[in-house]
C-alpha cells in the first residue's frame, strides 16, 4: 500500500497518493508520516506540533526556493533515500537552493543529500550518508548539535569549510568521517555580537591573539559597552582538513588576551599612584557578554562618629566650638580608591559646616580607612551629620563601586552666651579706659616736646 500525502488547502485537507507531484501548496505534517515512493516537491513542507516525517527507500527532488521546516517538537528521518534539486522546470524559485531548517531533530542513515542548504538550531545526526554540494551545514545556536558517524562524507562544499557553528555548538566528527578535503576545512566556529561590559565610560583596551588580526583596540561607550570587532562575526576555531593539518595542529582555537590600557576615574587618577582598574590582563572567553568587574574597588560605610580629642564619643558641644568627626569606610574590592565625602545636616539637608570642605582618604583593597574632619553648628538643639561618599562621574551606574550615605549619632548644641554676659558687660568700659589712656598720653607727650623745643631755641639750635 502506498503512503498517503496530505496537502493543506485554504478550506480543506486533500489527500493524494504519495507518488503524485506535490503542488505549490504548503504541506503540513502533524503526525507520524512515511513517504516511501519517489516524489517531486514543489511546495514548502512543515513538520510541526510533534509530527514525524520519514523518507524511506525513495528519491525526492525538490524545487528551488522550497523549504522543509521541522519545528522544535518534531523530527525528520531519512533511510536509504536521496534528496536532490529538481531539474529546471520553469517554476517560481528556479535557480534557488532548497533548504532544510531543523529546529527539532534530523536523522539520515545510508542516504544521500545533494545540493540545498541545511541549517539547524536543533540536532542533526548523520550516519553513512553523503552530503554533496551541501556544506557548510550551519549550526545556528550554541544549543545546536551535529553528530557525524560511520562512513559519512562531505563532497564539494560550497564554502571553505564543511560545517559552520556557533561558539558552543556541539560537533562530533567520527574517525571514519571524511570532509571535502584540500583547502576546505572540516569546520569553523564563529562568534558575533560579542561585547565587553565595563562600569565606566571610555575605558581603553586591546586584544591580541585573534584570528588574522595582530592587535584589536577599542573603548567603552557612554553605556560602558564595547563590541569586539564592532560586533561583526569572527572565526574563533578552525578544524583543518587532513591535508592542511599535516604541518599544524588539527584544530586551532582562539586564545585571545584582553589588556586594559586606560581605566581611570576620579578614584584612581594618574596622580594618585593607583594603577588602572579592570584587572590588567585576562583571557577572552567565548561568552556573548563579558562583564569586566575585576580590579575595581567596592566602597561601603563602616561608621561615622563625633569624638573628642581622646576618641570618646561626644553627645554635647557649645555653639561655635568644633567637634571632631571620624568617618570610617571599608573597601571590599580588589583595587585601591581615593575617596572623598560630602556632609549635610540630617534635619534640614543643608550643607554642614565642615573643615576641610571635602575630606578624603586613600583606602586600599580589603582595608578600612578613617577620614577625620571637624564640624561646627550655628544653631542650638540636637543635630546629626549625614555624609555621602562622592562617586566618580565616569561610572555608568553611580553605585557600581559602592558608595552610599551614613548618619552620625546626634550632638546637642548648646548656646552658652547668657552665662558669659557678665564678663562681656565690662568689655566696653575696658575699651573706653584704654582709649582714654591713649589720648591722655598723646597730649602729655605733646607738652614735653613743646618744652624741649623752647629750651633748644634759647641755646641757639634750630631744626
């Protein structure tokens, strides 16, 4: 009994004998179906919703532009069968390759595929099968896989490699499998859209060890992102053909090194003596996105305390007097930072009267440091000081290197001007007395000078 072919029309499903020519309408397979008679396929075939299509002991000619699609829940299998392009028949799509798109599974055993393009985000298993003019088979995702076994072979691939894969696609190439040979490589792995993510803008770096590029240089943009090779696709692994690998390693893999050449912020200016952030050098992985967060500080508050000269916590002070403040910060990162702070009054948010205005310190990696400064108040009552760590403007995210705000314990500021009013009341009298004494002395000195002048004149001396 011949198999049955179902063609989905606009309003109905029509079943035809499998030996018939499949017209240009789309063929939808949603169950287990076997085609075992020779067939010419001129319309797209979709195996979906858990369907399974088996091509068994038959030849299938496919018109140009036709797509055989297998969704991620479905499969297609070939046993003792062949697929090849249809002879030119004047139909639409003439001269185009047919394509097999595998989101699910494809199996081929003791079969032949001639021409066409095979791409997969799913899995392909090839055993004792010839792929002629098909390569490169394209693995579209890191989850794609291809398993080549038995006496499978590539013949006359259309590019200089038989398989093109993503960075982490799975490729199993059996010992008895043969490639197109000559200058055609067995496979290439390629990576595109790869980027480095920095915490800061305008970070300069260079990469060495990339394929056919001695040194690549670039910098992070206003979002801290830098695309390697401009995001363009690049080769990261090559499996040489047997002829090409005689004088080299069978497989070349990219071993690229990233060197951070300029990573400066307000926390590590050149004058600070702190080196570049970013960790210096590191190996470039094949991950699509690489976050460069090593070799940077991580600053947090530990405490902020008003103290006296002996380090005892102060709870009260006179208006006009200064209170010493000890602000302790911690650095849990792996790079030093020169950090400054700014302080406000907790109750009003008005800038506090501190000296120096922006106190700062250098804190090493894994260390604590104390920032000491003085604070005075012009108002009576209880008040606390609230200080924030000033973060570099070069950061994409203000909190990338830590930071934050901390508030001290309260200090009661007391106005003691009334207690001193008695002593202050005699100050005007003392001032008047001093002024009066000065004026009296001036006149007395004038009288003495006038008397001396008259005596000298009588003796005959003249100025």
